[in-house]
């Protein structure tokens, strides 16, 4: 079945419904926003009846209960929200069904598969979380199924293991010595784990990481396939990969069997809009559809799905040109940053040469975005890189900066930027992640540069007054990120069982974080963002874990999953 790539079938079906004038005798209860428009029409009529002077006096009392009609004005959403409600429909004639698509949703998903290079694509309305859960519930098709899992994964992967009642062998990630950041497991680590556990149902890795760091996935995909295992990739932050010559290669193009992407993160979909792409014979597609129906709402959001359709159409119609403005913005920022010696940019020592996407023109000189830029190394062929080099690709849209003078921590720099109207994606003890996308502008870049100039100038002025700044950040060797949670000394763990069986309150006790080493945790400890558990329920707490928790706590990190959010104590399983 051939489709026109410049159409957006699902979005266009919603527009047709909006313009049809049909009366709703179905859910949702807001009746295409009619519940609010009725209030708005009543208020408009009262304005005509009473006159402008009376209305002016009336609006001074809106919401104070002095007049019911005045309160009506206060509860009506803005017009843009009302317009969106006209597109918020359900499964009726012409709008198809996400869980059994035969019409416009099926066509939209087929167009997405064509755009992203998959054999089959599925729309997700619960973010990448829904995709990770469904993939794990598919490959873990029997109790105690074993999966080889990168240790520093998003909490949704841990939840998927719990739902599946699976066992996980955790693979320790390769750590970039220059930055102190964990990327993904080395080929040697994955190979050793596959040989030790040939019965494993799949290998699951995360690429890129939250900082946009990555490496060549092809050797791992080939090795998994040689062992008869599917490779699953949480590519939540790489939906744009492979769509432009300056982007790293996509996980699908490297041979991954199941790939989850957050289309809302780095492309243009609404929040919660994501996609699951599959290819090859190693995943049970019919079981995957059943699992998707289990973890996704039976009443999915049509505006979210339509935004996925539109995000795909933007790429299909504009191709690599969709990224021109955003790349110009981030390039302008990086050029300006080079003139601010205090602030430095995270970048790989060697850059992997990426293959351009089919039909795309290579960048000038055939180099990646970073190659040839001021202070950047030249790109080198993959064959020239040692196999252990786990950081050879950087997302050009993730500008990861840090204070080279060590005065400001990442947390402190984020606070300074926010005070000047720039809101970063995240920060940790050392770094601030500045996320550009295809929607970024040159004005965004200039605003950011101006904020950094002001921060730098204020430090210079304080030093000229004789004030000695306190060095706040640590050297890379002592740096600990919320992204890292590896255990020293072993490339992979023993099989760890996961279950939905709760730990009963009477079987737990509160213990000071200073005294919990050697005890088993009764709760997950999850620094957020990015949501990667440092400790999971049932895991024995090592001295390095405890020190890492305390360090992050003292630096101001936020935590999910713990009953004591101040992290003075942890819930421990009585033994």
C-alpha cells in the first residue's frame, strides 16, 4: 500500500471531523469543548446586555464569589485550549483504533515506518516508558526469563523487569575517562555476558545517554544476532538520529531489532508522544501488539497521536532541511562559547564518521558537525578506533557545558542561567545539559550566550575586588553523575530476580544512610532527572553506593522512589 509522504492522514481526519459539524453523542464529556463555549457565550451575551462600564466593574470581582456570571469568565480556558478540545475525539467512524488500526492510524504508522527506516512502527501515547515496558513483556515470554541489561537504564526498564517477573544480568557501562560519564557497555562486556548466559532472551542498551554521548552500535548488534538474541535499544533521546548528515547513525540503521524513541523530546510531537520501531524476525510482533494494548490506554489521546503524525510529516517533507535552523542556532552558540574561556564544552576525543542517511547530501568535507570546528578533532573512520572507545559520537543538539574554573557546580550554573531566563534540560554536580532541537533559533542562542557572558563578568568583577571564589566542582576522577550507577570490579552482575511482590511494611525498618552498607534496600533510589535507579529494591547496598547517594544528596539532587526525600535514612529489609 503506497502512501503520500506529504500527507498527515490522522491529523487530517481530525480536521475533517472538526469541520463536519456533527453533533457528539459520545465521549469525551467536554463535547469538543462545548461545555466551556457555552459559558463563554453566556458571558458574551451578558457583556452585550450590560455594557462595557458594567463589565469593567464586574471583572474586578471575578472569582471572588460576588457574581456567578463573573466567575464563569474565570473558568473558561483560553481560546487556543478550546480549539485543541475540538480535536480531542475518540474511536468513532473515520478516526480508527490505535489497538486495531485499519484506517488513518494504520496509514500514519506505515508512513512513520518509512520515515524512520523500520519494518513496522507503533505510536505510543505513554512516552518511551510504554515502549520499554512492551518490549520487555514481549521478549520475557515465560517466568524467570533472563535479559542482559545495561546497568544505568531508565526506571521504566526496571519496572518492565518487575512486570515480567524477569531476571536481569546488569552490564556495567564503559566510562569515559575524560568526563567521568558512563556511556554504554563495551563490546567486550556484552560479548562476555552473552557467552556466560546464552539462554538470555535479549540484550537491552540505552543510546544515546542523557548527555548525547554514544558510540558505534553495529558491532554489538552483529554479535547479538550471531548469538540468536534480539538487540533492544532505548533510543529515547535519539529520535532525530540518522535524519541529517551531522547526526549520529540511528539504532535501526545499526541493526537493532526493537527501538523506542521519544518523539516529543528531540522532534516536534506533544509530550507523551513516542514511537516503537521494529525490524527483523527476532521479535514476536503479534505478542508485541498484545503487550502494547496492555500497557497503553484504551482511550489514547488523539491530539498526541496527531502530533506524532505531524512530526513525521515534517521530516518526510523537509528532510535534512528540517534541522537547518536548529543546527545554525547550536553552531552559533558553540562559536560564541569558544570566546568565553571560562565555560567548556563536553566532546569526544575522537569522532566516529557517520554514514549519511539514504538520499541525504554529506556535510561539507564528509565530516561530522564537530569535526573541523575550532578546537575539535578530525573525524576518523570507525575501523581506526580501538574497540574499547565507548564515546565516539555526540549529539550536536546536546550542548553539555561546565565551568572550567570550577567555581560553579552544574547545579549552581543551572540556577544562574535560570535567573537570567534560560532553563536547561538538566544539571548534575559538574555539567549542565543544554538541549537544542529543530525548533531552536539564533535568538535562543544569543540569549544563552548573553546569560553566560553576564555570569562570567560577575565573577571577574568579584575577583577584581579581591574576593577569592570557592572552587566548587571536583576533578573528573572524583566526579559522580546521576547517570552513573556502576559497580566497580565486575563487568556484569549475577542474575537479579525482579518481581511485583511488594515488600511488606512490617518487614522493613528505617536505617541512617551512614549505617546501611551491607543491608538490602527496601526501596528504589532514583536521582531525577534522568530517572536511573542507583539502587533497586532488594539490592544489597555497597559502600560506594552509600557514598554516591550522600554525595548527590549533598549537592542538591532530587530523588524519586524514597520515603525520606531528604535521604537522611533509607528503608531497609529486616534480615
